[in-house]
C-alpha cells in the first residue's frame, strides 16, 4: 500500500518544490515510487485543480481517502489580526491556516518542508506584517499555528525538514523513512529537524577547509580563502550536510563562492548584520565554531596564521589558484 502525501503551498516562493525537481540518479518520480510514496496532490506537479482538489480535500477530511502525510511548504500567514485571510485557498473562501489545522488533525504525520513552514523563515522577517509563522515554531519559540503540544496521529510532532530551500535528498529520505515507520522522536534534533542531515555541519567537507585551518581568509567576493573571518560564513555552526550531499551532484553554497548563512536554523533570516559580513569584537568573530571556547579559537588562530604557508596565503586572496602545491613537499 502506497504512503500517501498531500502537499500544500502557503506563504513562500515555491523554492523547495523547485529544488525537489532537481532530484537525480534516479529522478524524483523514480525515487518516490521506489520508496512507496505517492502524492495525492501537489500544486505544481498534479493535473487536478479547482473542484477536483476541493473534492479530494473533502474526502480526506471525511476519512474516505487516506492521507499518511501532510506536507506544507511556505509559512502560515495568520494576518490580518489572526484571521488568516491574507492567504485564502483559491475557490474555498477558507484561509490556508484553517485548512492546515483541519488536515493536520487527520494526518498520520505532518511535515514542514523548508524553513518557512518550519519556523517562519523569510516570510516572518521583521516587521512580519503578514504575521507569518511555522507549523509548530515561531522562530526559535515552540508554538506556531498548530501549537507546541500538537502531535500527529502517529504521536510525532511536526517533522521540520528545514532549509532555504531544502535539499531534495532530505525530503525524499524523510518521506521514505516515514513510509517505513522508521523515523522516531529520537531521530529528530532539538528543533525538529531529521538528524539524517542535521547531525552534520556544513563545514564538514567544505573545499575551503585548508584555508580555514590556517585562517587564510578571503576578504572580497570570488576570493578562494575561508569566508568565516570576514565574509559572514557560518558553516562551522550550520547543521546540514550540504558539502557532503552536494546539490545537483556537484555544488554547494560555499563551493559556489557564497557564504553559508545557516538557512536550516530558526531565525536565520535576521542575523542582525549583513549576510556577507562577519561581525567582530576586538578583531574576533562573534560567531565561533560550534563547541569551541573563545580562548581556544584565539590561541589556535594565532598559531595557524603564524604557520600559514605562502602558497595558502597567496591563493586565499586570489580568485584563481596562483601557486599549486609543491610536488616535493617544500612550500613557497
């Protein structure tokens, strides 16, 4: 029996669906079929619309059609004044907020696809005139549109596949685990993210790690050095496997020359400074690597910079490789 999924889109850009379509080797349809996952409806991938979708929703709520998982992409918009009428599902005269609450009540699992539906994301950025929130979180605070105590029929809270956008592999693997009844509360971290990707750091596997080790830093866009010290990169703190599970088989933000902005975290959208700048106090980055005391970082940084090979130092501030590694082991 197929594991059935209803996918709705709320306040967002549709980027997670676009990312999902980039699934490959094999393609999206083949991977879903192999995992025994079947979409009851997806706003971009399904042919049904209008009256057909309204009939499907009625059948789900009446128990005539089984819905194993409700997936929501995009933040829930509660404005104005808690009515939810900033976002009414077309042709129903009911706010998406109301549909989400009704459908979540009959779902075996509820899945937030992307940081917007998980925590509010970009849609909830200040001044949040839409009163946007996540399904079970409002930023870092439990609550959201379903409330902190919500549990789906399976007993699980909302599964937060956070990311902006999500990696297709995170979505497909999470749905596959749910289909096998093999995702449990202990398989999610403190903010509801599946640990299959959230137990890693973006820093792991980053191609700039040699520059990081020597604190040989890029100071301008397109330079090859580590982007933590000056360019705003928080890959040493961001929970995701982006540099091990590459995007489209070969890319990641840092490999493309962009700083990691920790898009899988609650409230990443408002770091309090420009994304491409690292806030510093007395020359020390404010955001230090996970689990590293400040004193250790300062000591290791000083030693690393003193030991930086000229090859690494020169390449770090260039937009292309200037000095290749020596074949004899001699640096210079």
